[in-house]
């Protein structure tokens, strides 16, 4: 671990105590009286979630707050979505996303229907508009995992029921929400947190930038020059960061990016659909591998994060992902709780929860 002066260590300890105290204050207000949650329940019912940018900062905070309560008190929400029907239409393979949505819906009284689209992409057999106009007559929410982001937005435009982005080539909002819920568990709050992402400026990176900026975290993204995040999304995230008194940095140096970070996050360097670029990308991303040497530059209490599945030995070493610093399986668990919170808000399920009545 890099040596730090007594003054630097005391400053780190002071910031950590401030975050924990802020987290305690935020959790002191019961979820059923939290103004962000109540406002989100009124505004989000019937809406879509195609992007984190669809949400206000208050709504992101509300999803976090509700997710924490759903996790602590699952029994209180067991009838929240009674008789609701959810369809999941996935063009890509899935473990965490699919099972977390199915388990979440089933444990709140609803039903989940899975439709495998891996061999028949949406829009190929019939138009997306026609699919949407059928689905809206049978189900209460449509969850899509696609290649093209346009598939999700087109479904949303043509459907009268909520559409949820469960991953597209542009964003992965459910993942980022679960990730920041996990950070709140570990640090008390995301406000002022120094969050670093190292690797490909991909869909996960985009949603992490937006979510961190909405919650007041200082976000640093380190990517190879040709693999930086989408400039339009980066500009949106930067505007959000300015409003929430935090910072977004885009750089190329992974060593500088990780210096003093509270959380170090990485993802595969070759996302689904880009497998043909594996050979070209490998040497470019080698300096971005999260290993012991890189983690030593982070804060002493830093955590390691990954959205999974991980390619061990490539973007991260076994020593790091299996270390006590790693919270990757906490992230995976929280996919369940944050997606339950999201469904409750989109489907108006809180009216069926006794403490909200």
C-alpha cells in the first residue's frame, strides 16, 4: 500500500466519518415518509426506464431508499405486485438480470414470463410496434435485453405499459442502480464518494457515470483513447454532476484514475456483440487490468466492483476479485432488491403495501 502522511490519513478518516453520518441521517426517515419515495411513486407509475437520464436525482435516491427497505423487510412487500404480469424478452444471455427480475416479481405476488429472443431478434419476425401493441394487452410491464438501444426506445414509444431497459448497447441502468445501492451499504452514502471505472467506455460505464452524477459521487473514467464513453452521454453526466456539486473526469491513465479512489470498478473489455474485436483489444486494455498493484493506489478502505461475468486473468486478477475488498457478489445480490424497488414504483405497487396506505 502506498504510504500516506498522518494528515492525509486523518483527512481520509474525517471524510469517511462524514459519509457515514450523512448515511445515518438519510436512513433515519422511514421509507413510507420519505419525500423522494412518495414523489417518485406518484410520478414514475406507468413510466418507462430506458436510461438513467430518464430519472431525476430525487428519483434515483428514491429507488435506492426503497431498495434498502425492500431488502431489510421483504415480507412487507410480498403482495405489492399481486396479479401483475411481466414479460422478459432477451436477445442476449443472462444470469443475474433474468433471475433477479423473475425472483423479484414472483416474491411480490406477480408472475414472470420469459421469452428467449436469442435466435429471433425483436423486429425480425414482425415489427416492434406490432409486438408492443400485442404485449400491452396481456402484461403490465415489458423488460427487454437487446443489442440495439433503438429496440427499447421504439418499444417504449409504441407500448402503453412500462418498458424497462435490462441492457442495451448504450446503457445498463438496472446494473448501475444496484451498484450504487451496494456502495451506499458500504459507505453510508454515495455523496462525495470517489468512484473510479477502469476499462471500456461501454454501456455499463455510461449508466455508472449517470447514476454517480445523480447521487453526488465524484466519478473518474479511465479508458484507452479510442474506447472512451459516448460524448453525448458524458456531457449529460457532466451537467448532472455540476447540479449535484460533484465531478466527472474522463482520462486515459488508469494509475492516476485509481489514486485515492473509494471504489474501483471494471468490466469485460469485449462486450457481447464485439467478440470479433478480442484480438485487437487485448494489448490496448492490458494496462487497464485491475490487479494488486493498481488497487494499492486506491484508498486503504477501497472496494473492488465488477458487474459480472468476469474474465478472470484479463480485466481483473483472481487475487483482486476474490479478496476481502471485493464486493462483486453483494452487487449481484442487490440486483434483486433494486429491481424489486423499480417494479414497485413503475407498477404503482406501493398502494398494496400496508405501511404506505
